[in-house]
C-alpha cells in the first residue's frame, strides 16, 4: 500500500485515512477507482438528503475535473478544458446542463446515421455566462475553442458516474464503453 496515495486521496476527498486505505485496497491500488468508491460511499451515507450542511461530496478526479456532488437524482461536476482540447462524442443517458463561466466550449451534436455511424447535427458555441441544455438521448463532443481554458459547471439529472454510457471513436467508426481509459485515449489534448 502506497501511503502517499492514501494521503493524496485523503487530501482530495476529505475522507478518513482508514476509508481511503480501504478504498485503495478495494480498487487494487487504482487511484481513480478508489475515488469513485469513496464517492459512492459518501453518497450512500447521505441517504437521499440534499441539504448542503449534511456535506456535499467532493471528489477531485484530476486538476481539470471534479465531482462536486452526486446522488441518484443529480450529479454536479466542475470541468475545465485546455485550449484546443477535444472530448470525443459521447452520450449521458440523462438530461444535462452545461453552464460555462470562463472561456468558450464548442458543443458538436450528433445523431445516429445508417449502420450506427454518427452524423453531425449542429455545433453550438457556449460562451461564458451561457448555459446549454442537452436532451437525455443526445450525443455530443466538446472542444475548447477559446485561447484560455474553458471552465463550466455541468449538471446531470442522474448518477453520471454510475450509468452505462457510450463513447464514439470517429476515426474507426466504433462505439466503445465510456471508461476512464477509453475516454483519455480518445480525448485530444493539444497541450
Ligand atoms: Fe458530455
């Protein structure tokens, strides 16, 4: 057990040392999975309450992403994209709202075409101060088009980290499971 990882997990999630250690053991040392385990535990411990004073969950995934809160009804994320970074098309299987407060995010919407190949539908730039509402069955890709990083609060009407979702590999025309590994492989980071 890497004590440095336990400490890092404790600092980033605010969970107790023992809980962090257990989560890392359960996740076979995989840091991101341990974060998710702690998030699920935190959500369960809160029951269905949404009172902020009972403690919002806070899980920092990396310096560009954090889950601020999640329960069965709602997920609130902070997402930052560096200039030029492109996230591959994906679905959420729930309603989503993206409120940008810094920079600009371009949202490319898609629909299923023949033989499940994605067809571009339209592109929308969301500037700081604007909110985009995305339908539950929508498919979108996101690109930061501003010279400075885009920053946004994403609100999803469900438990985003616990729902099965799809990622679309446009280069090979294939559909993949939305996993951290597939997501980072397909994300084009220009930095
Ligand atoms: Fe998305």
